[in-house]
C-alpha cells in the first residue's frame, strides 16, 4: 500500500491490518540471547545509519532474541536493563509487528506474548516499506508505572527512554549487518487501537528492522 493511500485511509479512520501469515502462536519462547560478539562499539558507531531499503526476508529467532536483548533486555541480576529508565520505572513496552501477528516483548522471561493475531505492519507507519519489512517495532509508554514521576514530565521522560532503546537497536543493526530506521511519522491512534492499548498507554515511536534488499 502506498503512502498516499495510507494517508487517506488514516484520515478516514480506515487504516486496517492484514490477515496474519500462518498461525499466530499465543506465546513464543525465544532462544537465550547471545550477548557476546559483534563489532566493537566505536566501529558500530562509525557505520550506524538509517536505511529505508528492506528485504522481506525474516529474521531468525536467534537474531530476534539477540536484537530484543540489545534493545531493552535484562543485563544484570537485579533486573537492570540494557537501556536506561528514570527511577527504574521501566515504562516502555516493546511491541513487534510481524507477518504472523503482533507481540509484546517480555524481557523477564525472554518471551513474546500475542496481542493481535493480525499483520499490523502496514499500520505502524505511512511509509510504504513498512508493509513488507520483516519487523516493525513499536515503543509504547505505560504511564501507570511512572507514579514517582510528576505528571507533567512523564511524556518527556518516556520519550528519552524510548530514544535510548531505539539507539540500542541502531547499534545492534550496525554491528550485525542489518538495516533500520526510526519513525515518528505514524498514526498513533490507529496503532493504539490495533494493539488494544488503554488510555494510560501512549505510542511514541516505531522502528523498522531487517536485511537490506541489496544483500538478498
């Protein structure tokens, strides 16, 4: 679906998901993440960039596990994460739009939990490439976890946390030969409706990840 069509459907409130490809499992236990390897930090920073050229080829479950751990996984025995969160609120949930359905990443058990048995990729952004890229991440703030943060500052705190997660994904992509781009031009209301979010949850950003088309 092209960008203009998405814009029109979005304005009409008619942007809809596609049927899922295959059966959407209610939960997916990911393999343990491989937390060693990849490029040294300075080398990854040197090649970090945004790309909008994606192959539809899927990511393996191992690569997906590694990516999500790098994004916001648990890296300490006390439950600390790879991305910072003010007052340890851990207010950001990472949702995945996959061809087989939409899932929420549960870092505590390294598992994906089904939230919608539909292909929501086209809803995650107006750009045409999001429809066929293998993975679109959606970063959602849950303000019920931020009771220690003043109400007027919660959105800005959550936006910083989501940005840190997005940069982790960028560095992982750069270190593993993947393409990625962060996206703020999105229909937040349509995404929230498709994911079944509550009024206490806010869609902040989306990020597409996959192999570059030229590599296939």
